[in-house]
């Protein structure tokens, strides 16, 4: 059986590095100048649940609220097609519920009941921002420690750089297009770290194995061989994951659009980084067979007392 021809991934390492640097510069630039459009979870605002006496037309509800001065309102069904959840950036106002009901019933032939109204203060939002950022930082530190013990320190540097690369670019896309960043998107970022790490570990495991068993070949050749061997698994995993995420994005409703889209971006960028970024870092750090040699236990070379 003929051996599989290796794809020269590392022959594209310079163009890939240039593209990554450009994406990172654009992402960091837009995050510095525009920042993120923080959602209600982080900025504070009001959540109103109302019940219609018949199935509600969400488009009409949105248009009515916008024409009444309630801009940037998120309107979604909640449980049934008669229950509607409205999320508003407006601050705490004891009369907000009555004012909102009055605006909606003005052009509606039927009954609308106010079920509940809740207010999220900016102090809670600030605490969520701090805890979310701390969660991302702790996740990256844990990844670095795990990969160091599982493989080798150079692998941990490559894995963490690839994860930071993925997170910054995903945040940059949300900042560039001014999409809402809320707790569901933050959860998606943590999921992206897990997905990208899993991909990177599979590739790293094959690189380590090949460094130990391949007798001839430069690090450049061995990494190409490893990436070629894992390419099918990487692409199949990414394709099936994207199919699920696209279904969530299309049919899941407005409330998880941000979550699904952040994961779609993260899976695409994570697949790219596990092939080009992490492996590129290994070559830059001059990974060698000596780095991955199995330590020889003293006395292991003697069998049954014979040298």
C-alpha cells in the first residue's frame, strides 16, 4: 500500500503568519477604538415579560417599540408563541412596564398582560465583566499547565498562543461589526477554547509520536507528516460541528444567535490555528527530537543482570 503523500503545510507558514498578524492587528485595533457592544447582561437594563391573548407577531412588536422610542429592544418568544420577552437598555423606571404596555396595546386589537419586570443594575454587569475576563484568564493558565505536563513546555506555548489568537480574532469580529456581546457569547468563547484545545492536542500528540518513531527527516518534514495524518479527522470534526452550529444559528432564534455565531467563527479560526499557528510556533521555538526523547531510567539497559 502506497504511503500517503505529505502536504507541505509548513511551506505556507510565512503567508499564514502574515495573515494571522494582520487579523490580530485589525482585531486589537477595532477593540481599542470601538470596543465591544456590551449587551444587557453587562450594561444593565430592564427585562419585561408580557403575554398576548393570541400568537404574537414579533416583527410588529419590534416595529411598535422602535416607533415608540424603545430602540435596541430585543424581542423573543419565551416558552410559547404568546409569551414575549422584551429586553431593553433603559434604566430602572417604576412606570416602564405600564408605558410599554400602553405603547403595545395602542395598535393591538386584543389583551396584553404584564407578567414580570426585572432590572439588571450596572454594578452587576461590571461584576460579570470582571468574572468573565478572569474566567478566560484562568482557562488559558490551566491549558498551559496541562499541556506542559502532557507534552512539553514548547507545546504549551504553541497551544496558548493559538488559543489567544482565536479568542482575540473572535472578539475582533464582534467589535468590527458591532454585534451584541452578552453572557451567551462569553460562554461561546470558553467553548471555543475547549474546542480549539482539543484539536491542538490531537495534532500535538501525533507530532510527538512521529518525532519519536521517524528516524529520518527534519522537524519541518515531521510536522508536515503529522498534520497530513490528522487532516482528515480535523476537517471532519470541524464540518460536523459547523453543521450543528449553522442549524442553531438559523433555527435557534434570536436569543442564541450570538452564541452560535461566536462558535462558528471560533471553530473556523480554531481549525486554522491548530494547523498553522500552534505548529508554526513549534518550528519557531526549534522543536527537536531531543526535546521529546523518552527519558532513560537508570539501570533499564540491564536485563537479568546482563549489560
